[in-house]
């Protein structure tokens, strides 16, 4: 059954309705069933650790990416260190990047000032020095995005990681 925006499981996950997600999964909903645009329940529900736990427990693919390269880890990096940890433990690739911009989960966390997420990603071996790509050439490093925020905690964490040589 497809709702107006996508399968009911995708919509429940997007709304952070973990109890509805659990009911739909128990009724046989596909944990990887996507909207027409390719967004899966895990991608749209990544900010809620309870939703992430339920979906991963039902077989959602932590490493699945949209055609653009967008992953559940990138979505989680914008809002939840706990979700990031769950996704990494389930096999989400820490270095996955958007195809056109080369943005990674680290860029997403830095842009949002999520020092807690950056700590988890750095501990998992994420590249803190990678640059995005723009039509004009090389773009921003995560620290550039954090500075633009301005997100002092994220900047401090990224500076410390660079000083320790935490990069691939």
C-alpha cells in the first residue's frame, strides 16, 4: 500500500513514530521500501534512535544509498549521535560521499554543529579533512562548514582531530 508521499512505513519513520514503525514492520512492511525519490525508512527516520533500532532489527540496509549518494548515515549525522553509532555498528560506510558534491556524514555534522556526532564519526575513522566539490572546483572542508555556523564546539573538535593527525 502506498500513501500519498510514500509507503506508510516511510511516512511513519519520517514522523518519528517508532510505535507505528514497529506495528508496520510486524505486519510485514518492507524495511527497505522506498519513496519514489529513493528515500528509505532508515534515511527519513535516522534522527530517531528508536526508529533506527526497529528498522535495523527488521533488516533495513544501513549501507543503502540513493542515486545521489545520500545515505542514512548522512541523515543521522545532522541530528543524532546515537543513530550514527547504531548505523556504523550495522555496517554503514563512514566515508560514503554524495556523488556530485563529495559531502560526507562529517560534512553534514559539521554544518549542523554536531560535535557529539563528530566525535562518533572521528572515532570510526572518518576523514576530517576531505573537501566538497563545487562546479568551480574544490569546496569546503568540514571545519570550514563548522566555522560558517558558527559552531565553536565542532570547530574545536575538528581542530583537535587535525592536530592529532586524525585523517586517512
